[in-house]
């Protein structure tokens, strides 16, 4: 018994962030049996150096290299297939896991076999602004998660631990830029998969100004509207809810970045 950690890194990542992320994964009260790290295309020498140094100390780190960058969805799809354990935890390569994160999640998943995906809260921080600390809480119970998922992503992706078989049954990750996780969750919810969120901060998530740029613009809006259509086709939204979801999506993604940043920080975070 044990669990895997699934990560993906690309050349744009900063080596010091990757090092901190990996060290936070190995320095846990309950250590994974493996860390599957997909190298999504050719990396920088500095990133390779970090990976080599960590692997020399911790043999549980298992890199897998793509010849070219294929995107997060494709990297996670392949990486999940490489994971040897049924329980798999996701982790981003620029965040920091709380030291007892995996122990809390593993114990919960062992005690609640009906739960297939388990997330939790995250605390955002910004190294350029030491005063910025915001917690993103999530709905805990399944009934509330279903309602929440109509209009917002119901899980903090970098906090989840899930059962590999349930993810594969729903079709695994797909190439759906910036919405890979939401796309997966709605397909799982349509199958009646049981989710839960812990009312505990599991990950410290790095937040910078670029995040508000990525979550807006015409192309991002088009992808999000495609996801809304998928929710409707899967009967997760009725016709009225579908229209509301489209309006909210357009309003959020097409507004000026400064307004979007204000909404995220003042309305969607605590």
C-alpha cells in the first residue's frame, strides 16, 4: 500500500520553485512511494540540475521526458498511466505542500472508500507582496459541491488526491488548456463520482500577476464556453443554468484584468 504523487514541469518553470515544491513533497509526515514527474518537453539546464540533485537523494523521484511540449493535460494523462498506486496526489511544481498534507488525505481516503476525489483549501501567497495571504476554501459535502460545480471549479487541483481507477473510468485527463482539471471533474460528476473537500489548508499556492492574465481573454473565454456546453450536454446544467453560466463566464473572462484581479482577491478569496 502507498500512494503516488503526479507532477509536470516545463521549461518556463523557475528552478528554485521546483526545488521547493519537490522538497515539500518528500519532507512529509507520510512520504509517497513514488513521485512521477513528467518533463513536458526539453527543460533548461538549471531545471535538469534540480531534478538530478533531488533524485540523487530521493530515489522515489521518477522523471519521464516528453520530446516536445504537449501541454499539461497530455502530460498528466501519460503521467497517471505511469503511476503504480491506486491513490494518486496531484502537486504543482511551483507550490508548497503542508508537511502533513498527504497523511491527512491518505487516512481520509482509507476511512472513506466511497470518496474518489479528495481536495482541500489552499493559501495563496505572493513573494513580491509579503502582506498578501488569501485562503481559497471549497465546499465540503457532495450536495454542495454539485451546486458549486455548476458555475465554478469545485476542487483546488493542486490539493487533490484521487483514486486512479475512477479517473481512468471517466476518460483520464485531456488536452484542455487551463481547464484540464475542471474538464475532468465534470466528466466524473456526470458519472456520479463522490467528491469531498477537507476544511484544511493543504497547499501554499504561489500567486502572481500573470495568473489574472491567463484567466482572461478571447481564447480563454472560448475554451470556457466549450466546457459550459459540455456541462449542459452531460445534464449537469439545465437550459436556464446553462445560459447563466455562459453569461458569468463571458463577464469574468472578458472584463479588464484589473477588475478580474479585484474580483478574485476581494470576492472569491478570504
